[in-house]
C-alpha cells in the first residue's frame, strides 16, 4: 500500500488560508541538499566513481552518522573496535573518526540517507503529513519536536542494541523523526481521509481513514522488528511513532498554535 496524500480543506471551503509550512519545506530542502552534496547521490565528483565512491560513502556515514556503541560510550569507536566490527562494505574497512562528537551525530545522522529510494520515501511521508502537524504545533515547536523525537528514537535504538553485534553499525536517516510526525498526525487527525495506491488492486487509488492507514503501517513496523533481517532499523520507526503519538496527546484539546 503506497501513500499519496491526505484530504485537506482550506480557504476553498470558506476557512482561513493555511499558513505556509515553512519548517516542513525547509526540512525537505535540507535533506535533499545534504544528499545531493554527499557521496550517496553519486553526483558529486569530489567522491570519485565506482569503488572509490562506495568507500567514500562508507567513511562519510561513519563520520556523520550515529553509531549506537559511540552514543552509549560518549566517544568514537577505537581502532580496535573497528577492527573487530564487520566491514559495512567489502573492501572498505571502517576508519577511526577522531574528533567526532557522538551526541552531535544524532542530529547530523537525521539528514543522511543511503540512497534515492531511502531519501524519497522519507520525504514523501514528510511532505504529506508534516504540514498538517506543523500547522497544529506551530513552526518553532514543530521544529523542536522533529529533532527531539528523531534523537529520542536514535538513543532508544542504541539502548536496545547495546549488546548486539549491530551496535557498531552506522544509523542514518530521518525515519525516526518522520515516524514521530506520523504518530502525531494519527493522534491529531485520526479520521482524516488518506488516499492510497493499493498494489493488490492494480494500484487503484482508494481513500481510507488515517487511523487505518497509519495503524497498519505501525503494525507492519512492529512485526518487522521481530521478523526482518538486518538493513533497516524498524525499531527506530516504532519508537519515533510512539513518541510522536504520546506527545500529540498533550496537545489534543488545545487550539492550533500560530506560526512562529
């Protein structure tokens, strides 16, 4: 089931014009810019081509991405730890990152993506659900909510993987923060209609309530935590979504905030 757009009404229905979701658009632009300038996009000649670019991408993610073992220890992985860790890319051994601040990498890692599908998938959800949540929270509070929820999801994943071999693997992507946006949307607008493309029905566009679409999405993430193999940190999605839903519970019943 592929998401397309929720049902929104505004000035055309005789209501006040909806403010421009400046924070949502800025986050989309920043994520896109960071990706295009980095090695994963394959467009920056500074990172070379072929295997050289692949190794550059691995070093780039190691430098700016969040590593659970680093977050829990408060310092970068040592050469000895990196030597024992499996190489994320064959032929590209991980190199030490002196001067790296693990706490800062929680934020920088939110703006890194492993490929075009990773980036576009995340930004689609942010584009569809972010503006509505931003309108309800207000721009400043939405920005803080996004960064705080993404950081919480990353640290939660680090704690869960503390004694796992994956604790030395790099975690990147905005999924934790965007999952929080989905959770908040579900709590704030559970009955809003969401248009989806259903593959089993030849991608026929159908409209469902948000509680069904996002509820099924969350159930899939929860199931994947226990059944899927390595590669996608589904637990980050679960933590972020839960955090966003619980935070939205504190604003239900309060009038929408003004932008700013």
